[in-house]
């Protein structure tokens, strides 16, 4: 398949909703989440997947805002993935989440399957985007730098739960509450891979949805390292995530000052601002901040 030229795509909050619950899907869709992820994988028992596929397809067709309604299918090499896609693509979701992705080849295979279903449904070619979960197996950790130019890819995220299961790790966290080194490595590899592929890096979930103070601190921390959004499992998390990944008025004003100073001094490698020397990497960061606000 031909490679896709990536277009600008931004979304701060990504809220999961189980695909076997019409009530929870509706609640998620009515929330302020930028993206709603209708789940056919982990939150749906194997015996319930056929009914869930039908429910998700019907739910998509019932909504007018389908561009923000995405579907997490089952892994591409599973018996369920093709059936998931057949059930939902014709309904025109905004995107597909691919779990347990293990390199570019999985994205190519997914693209081929979606393209056939888009054509059959009369949908525009490659209208449907993809977010890949890229660290859920040990082998996938070694493939996080392989996604540059992958068709449809708009974002990459990582997961600690499936990775801990794959590793036989009984605990993801250290005594201070921070992720253990192997999970911090997964977070870092996802960020590096997404930046290399020129797509959005999205932080994984915080399972304790009641700890909103902890969520805010975590979201603000990962945004400073380069993440541009975060997965969520409860509507109560959405406002905090949206706020954390939205530049403040003060940040925007500072960024505009930097841009204006370099515009006024086009040949300068550095400029002075508030007693500090600002160089061109700061200009790039300022431009990126304004783009994120847009």
C-alpha cells in the first residue's frame, strides 16, 4: 500500500467505553472527551464480542459526531479483528485503535483490511485514522521506532497492564508510586517512536480514577516531557486531562514574545528575554506550543 502523508491531528483526551454497554457508550459520547474509544477488546468477554460488535455498529450509526468516535478492535492477528472491522467500518468511525501492535507490518495489514471495507461502503479512502498501542508485548518494545510513514497512523500510545502480564510482573510501581524502570522505558520508547513517526504521543491510563490530584500532576508532568494527550477510563478524568494538555494564557503569551523577538531579529541565533538568553530551540518549542493551542 502507498504511504500516507500525515496531516495535523490533535486530541487531548481519549475516553474508553465498553462496547457491550449502550449506556456507557452514550455517557462517554456525551462527555467533553476529544476522542471516545468504543472498546471491543479488553472490556468485552469473548462470548460477548459478537453482540458487542453489533451494538457498537448500531451506536455509531445513531450518532452524528462519528469523527470523534473511534473503536478499539482486537489484536490484528486474533480471530476477532477481521470480524470487528467488518462490523464497524461501514458505520464510519473516526478511527481505529490497534492494540498489541508490533511494528509497521501490523499497520500495513490493518490498512489493507480497512481500505477494502471503506471501498465497499463507499467511504473516502483513508478517511479512518489509527492509533496504535505499541508497548503491550515484549517484542513490541523493540519495534517502537518502526512506525514512520505507517498508513493512517495519527497517534501512538503505550500500555502497562498488558506489558506487566507479558513480563510476569506482579507490580508496575516502585515504593514511591512511580513506574518501575521497564515501564518508564515503555513510556519513553513510545514518546520517541511517536516523535520519529511525526504523530501524537498519548500517555496511558491512570487506573485509579478517583485520584484526581494525582492525575493532574501526572498529566502535567508527561506533557512537559512531550506527550500531547492521555487515555482515560472514566468521564471524571476528562476535564483535568483537557486542562493539563491545553497551554495556559501565560504560556501562550511567553511563546508569542519569543516568536516576535526572533521575527524582529531574523539573523540572530539568540535573543534576550527577561534576563535570559533564548536560542532557536526555544523558538521551535514556542511555535509548537502555539500549534498545540490551535
